[in-house]
C-alpha cells in the first residue's frame, strides 16, 4: 500500500492535520510521516484565465465581443504562489502516492481551491 497526500487550504491547518497524523518530518512545503504527506495551498494557487488570454480581441472591452463565452474555461497558476503549486504537483504525481484527501475548508471556496489544483495538475488519482 502506498502513501496518501492530504491537501489543506492553509499551512496552519496542514500543520494541525500533520500533528494528528503523526507527521514529524518537515519537507519543503509539506510534512511527512508514515503513509501520510500533508501539504497545503496558501489560499488560491490557481485562477481563471483573463479574457485576453483566450483571444487578443478581448483585451479591450467592446460590446460587439460580449458576452465572452469560451468553449472551455482555462486555468492558470497564480505567479506569487507558483512554487507551492509545483510542490503539490510533484507529490500528486509520485508513483508512491495512491490517493489524495481534500482537506480544504468545507464549503464552495475550499472545494474550488482543491478542484482547481486537481485539474491544473492533471491528476487522475482518486480522492
């Protein structure tokens, strides 16, 4: 049996979860112990692409180009928190990891933070 990655929304919550799970080894952007890897977002790591990232014609607002309805919504990493997203991506794709636990705040925003991370990393592991 492999390890499980637990993704919290904030570092402070991640530390609390890690303490309960007995994770005492500190790594870059995570805490580990036994079968557990506890890591975290720092709020939002991913956001929706800006209109002009779909097409230059959306750079200036114009009634003739509204409404903007892309076929598929695009996600992008937030520049200031890209390093933490890379850490999550790396753990989520390690062969030793069997599954994930979404430990973000309950509610729409916490779920959105986790789902955006899951989608942008192209993770396929169960959660």
